[in-house]
C-alpha cells in the first residue's frame, strides 16, 4: 500500500500550483492560527505559495461548501473545528455531507475551554455556581457563541450532567458572549481557552474551572470541572484539516506527513502553548473516524437538548 502510494505520488507531483487553505472563522481563532502556521512552513517547504482565505458564514458551513465543490487534487484544503461535526446535528438540510464530501487529513490541535462566570454573581468556585443554579432553577442564563455552537453544546452537557436549569442566550460570536458575561448581562460562558485566557490573566474575566481532564500549565491554580464539583465532565475542542472527497490517497498521505513534520517543530508548540492548545495529529483514517463518531455524539446531545437551527 505504501509503495503503491509512493509510486502514484511520483507520477503526480504535489503541489503543482499554489495551495489555498479555507477557514470558516475569523482571523485569530485556532483554525486560522493553525492554517497560517501550516501555510508559512509549507510555502517554504513546497516552493509554492500557500495562502489562507477566511470565508465566513453559517458557522463555517460556507467554507465547507466551497471546499466540497473544489477539485479533489489537494490544492484546496479546509481548516476546521469540531463545529464541522456539529453541523448535521443542527441543520436539517446541508448543501454538503460533512463525511462523504471530504477526506480527512489530520487533526491539527486540541484544547479545552474555560468556564467563565460573571463576577457580579459572587461565586468563586464551580460548586458555588452549581449550588446557586440549583437554588434558582431557570433564573440563571448562559451565553454561547451562537445557537448550535460548540460553546452551547458544552454548556448543555454541563446542564445535563449537573442537573441544573439555565436559559440560553446566543450571541453572534465568542467576543460578544465574553463581553456580556464579563459585564454581568449573562452569568456563564464556556469559552474556548484560547479566546479567554488573556482576559483571565489580565483580571478582566473570571474563570472558575477548565474543562480538560488535567489542569493546564498556563493556569495551574485553576481546577478542572471534574475536580471542582462535577466528576466525569470533559469538553475538548478539536481542530483539523480536510481535503475534498476523492483526493488521491497519495496526495492525502503526503499532506498528512508534511503536516506532522510542521506540528512537531518546537516553535509551533511555543505558539500554541500560551493559547492553551496542543499540536495534535492522527492518520487520515483516524480523522475520518473521529468526525463520524463526533457526528453521532453531537446528534445525541442536540436531540436531548432540543438544539436545532432549521
């Protein structure tokens, strides 16, 4: 298999022209950062221009649709988050199939979330927040980056496992949700670590727990949700790279190998570390399986929490 793949690649050199990495999110987020790191290193390695294009809309679905319609030759790629696997759970009609229309290349990073609360609530621990929520069922609310976003799913999982009731307040994105939680207009927001960590360090946002299974090196005094009063809770945001379906396996394997080599560089870990994320890789087959498994998980959670956009 490996020999056949290598021979096929020798017959069809890659890349043969500039490569474009689509990102369905705004600049500065993890999918964008990962894409730009890869683009910089690959431009040098491949001797071809590798550019990043932020194509926003519908929770990254616009970018995904664009890739699904791109030639399957590896010259158009997509940097995704776990939102890619959420889409079929919340949209009854999609213009693409999150599994059949794409070939997985690899994970690029994984990272937890921070449980951020309004300082005006007067709670200092997750146990105190849960006690308050149980004493005032339905009177507290939680912010999200939008209906169907990962932050909503993370909060709904928290609600389900803790047995509490909170009102959902969706926003247009992470910055708006953070701003209103800091201001006290919303009570809780489960934010991607990278988006909130600097605000927490600056004392502008109040975090009471991290959703990883272990404490983070950047915030060693911050307990995990499991430690802080909700054993078994875990929420990890994951990020990855996709190609269009039917991209030759030899090309997929080359991109995977070159991605792995970039993510092993010390400067990549140094860039990711302060954001609370770690470089992560897997095989193309493992990436496809991850998406398939996550689609099932998100559909179950969406059904239980009645999360639906259309």
